């Protein structure tokens, strides 16, 4: 059997990114809960909030570490497997990913040290500030990644230009003209000019037409992931009657975030779907299994899509539902552009987008029902007694993972056959102009072949053209096996440590902010004089200058008071 380079490169990227994408949503979502717990501690000085924050911070740190380890691989894959794509998007992605490294990753990882190790070293306000910075850093990180991804779905603020290369003389030296300028020539590979996207307007690139919708959707998906992860562990504690007070407190906080995010993601998802229709109508048609552009468009609830027969078998549909959702059309009759108006070679595969789209929306709807019903039970005072609903929450963390994963699968497979989607040709009224055969048209750009003949290509990049031509399919297959092995190992380590932390549970709440440990540390040093003074609540001058101990001094006098 002949191995297919493009298919294998896609499988490899999908595997590595799907594993990686378990962790960023967890850290982003949990970061918000940590800010809530830290803020509540600062406000109330109730040690139970600090106890909860300490416990979830340990799990947050674990997720962060595995997230970083699994994410590095992706950056390398851009170079090894997707060199043509990297050349094409380099100018755009370079700035966005550099911004991610500088603004987000350093902010997040720098303050993470204070968050994890700072309990006995900084005051509560500084610690809270660090918690906010870590959460902000993780959100910033997602902004730049989503900007880069959104640009390849709906490019803006850039143009496509031929790439040039230096001209070398017979000694391999660069050549300059009489004005001292470098002499360059178009870069031709296999007889065709190499093209790349060049940023013309940085902010238009950043705020491209889908960034806002996608960013809010992704962040809400992360909040859902983080909150359901916490809800799942808390529900398990409640079922096992372990750490029950702690679990109920964390549960209430996470339930609020889960409910609000589940409601908002549905509203935002609806708007995003309208945006998808405007800029990537082939993708929405694949989500919906919509083949007929004429007449009103039905909303398919269930069915079996058949790309060859260009239909959906055993279809259950709401008449005119898609017309209503896409156009906000109360007459339920406006036509919706279908796959019959997309050239066959420009159609995405239908099965995967169709199924993953339904799974995501199904899980989203289940979350709305589950969380709203939980508030009803909370109001009745019976929520924590209902074992079946606690079991539903235990399972819900897995469902949140699935929803996030299939959301991306729908968005990325639905973008095929393009890796960078070309803009649509539109008339002055903004509507797409169909070609003479009645198909949707994508914008073209022009360059010249070496002999001067004009050369035309789409103002995007097909996935097939994005792979590294120098890499053999066998190499990709071998590296997939290697990645599978490494990621299984990494996954096993994650589950092992996570399980240990969950089994261990939270430490008992401490009065004050890290007080007891500092005094213990102090005692371990064996300085009898200091120990005596510590016991008596007195500190000498040298100790007074030490910020950590100064706080303890106050702690000794006013346990649990404000000793920032
Ligand atoms: C409840 C109704 C929901 C609707 C109407 C909805 C709508 C959408 C749409 C239209 C897209 C495709 C965007 C594109 O291709 O450009 C999308 C993608 C996505 N969805 Fe959903 N969604 C819903 C629920 C959820 C839930 C519950 C989650 C996760 C917990 C989720 C996570 C994602 C993710 C991660 C993506 C890929 C990123 C993106 O393109 O924005 N969605 N969703």
C-alpha cells in the first residue's frame, strides 16, 4: 500500500494538536476559578478559600507543565512537515506567534512561580496579583494563537506576493547593483513561482473578520472545560463523601462559571455560524449536509450524509430552519448557498464536519440543561443528594473535552481543501458572484513565470500544496509511531500524578497566609533564640527586615488578620 504524504502529515498534526489541546483549555478555565478563589480569600479572609486555591493551583501547575511539553512539538512540525505552508504564512504567523511568546508566555510562566511557590514568600495581595497575571497570560496566549488561526480562515490585512531570492555570482557571493542594492530574482520551484502572504495592515490582520467570534467562542469553550473539570472532581468527592465541605464550596463557584459559559457559547456560536456562512459558505454547507441552493433551506437534525449521491439519507429536518438561522429570516424561506454551488474539487469532506458539528452542539445543549436544572435543585436544597446528577458531573469533564476537540475538528476539516482559505469574489453589494457555470469563485493573484508568461493562482493555499516536499511519507509514518509512544507516556504520567493529587485531596485550611509553614521552617533551622522569640511573638531587627517573617510577626499577634 502506498503511503500518502499529505494524509499522514495531517494525521500527525491532528494527533499532536488534539493531545496538546487537552491542556490549554484546562489552564485557561481553571485560571479564572483561581482568580475567583484568590479574590474571595482577599475579601473574606476565610481560610477555606485559600485551601481551595492551593489545591487547584497544584493541579493547574501539573496541567500547565504537560501543556508546555506537548505544545513544543507543534512549532517544530511547522518546519519539518509543513515547510511550504510556513513560508506562505511566515510573515503573518511570525508576528502573532512572537507576540504570544513575548506578551503571554513570559507573563504566564513568570508569575506562575509566585503562584505556586509564593504562599510563604509574598503577601496575599501580591499573590492575588500573580494569580491574575497567570490567568491573563494564559488568555493572552490564546488570543495570538486564535488570531493566527482566524487569519487562515478569513485572511485580511495582507496580500499575496511572489517570493524573491538573492542572486549569487559564480563564487557564491551576493550580487548588488550600481546603487548598492541587493539583486534578487523570483523564487521558482518546479517551474512555478513561490508565493507568500505579506502583512499590509497589522491591525486588520489581527482583527480579521472571524477573530472576535472565534476568540470568544474558544475562551468560552475553555471556561467550560476548566469549570466542568473542577465540577467533575468535586462531584466525585461528594459521591465518595470525602472533603465534602471543600467540594461543595468549589462546586458552587465552578457551577456559576459553567452555567454562564454554556449559555453564552450557544448565543456566540449562533453568531459565529452566520459569520462562517458569510466567509466560508462551503464549510457551513458541509456542517449542515446542505446540497440544494434553491428554495428555503431545512435544518437537518439527524441523517446519514452521502457525498457521492449529494444528499442526506434518512433525514429528519426542521423546514426552513437553516434559512431562519443563517439569515435571521422569519419567513423561513430565504435560500442558503449549498454544496451544489461549490466546485467538487473545492468541497470539504462531509462526514467528519457533519458528525463533529452535531456532537459539539449536542453536548453544548446538554450542558445548558444540566447546569440550569442543577440551579433548580440547588434552590430546592437537594442538588448534592442526587447521586445520578453527581455522576453526570463526573462524566461531564470528558464531554467538555470531546466538545472542545470536535469543535476544532469541525472548524479545521470544514476548511478543507484549503489550509489558508482564499477570499470569495464579491460584487459591490457584498454578495458572492458566481462564475458562468454557477459555482462560487475564489480570488486569484498573479505572478510571472521565468519566461515572463503571466501565472495565476488562488489567493490562498491548498492543504496539498502546504506540505514539505522533501519529507517522505515513510518518515512521517515513523514519526507518528514515535509521537504516539511519547504522548501515551506523557498521558500516563499526567493521569498518574493527577490521580495521586485527587486521592490526596486538599490540605486542611490554614489560618492566615502561609503562616504556619514559615514558623516551621524557622524552627527547622534550629536557632533557639529565634524559636524562643517566635514562640513569644517577638522578632529581632534582622528578622523584621525580612518581608516573609515580618508578616508572621503580625500573624502571631493577630491570627487570621490582615498581614499583608
Ligand atoms: C451550543 C451551541 C454551539 C454552537 C452553536 C457552536 C458553534 C460553533 C461554530 C459555528 C463553530 C465553527 C467556527 C468556524 O469554523 O469558524 C464552532 C467551533 C468550535 N466550537 Fe462550538 N458551538 C457550540 C457549542 C460549543 C461547546 C459547548 C464547545 C466546547 C465546550 C465548543 C467549542 C468549539 C471549539 C473549540 C471550536 C473551534 C474553534 C472555533 O473555530 O471557534 N462549541 N462552534
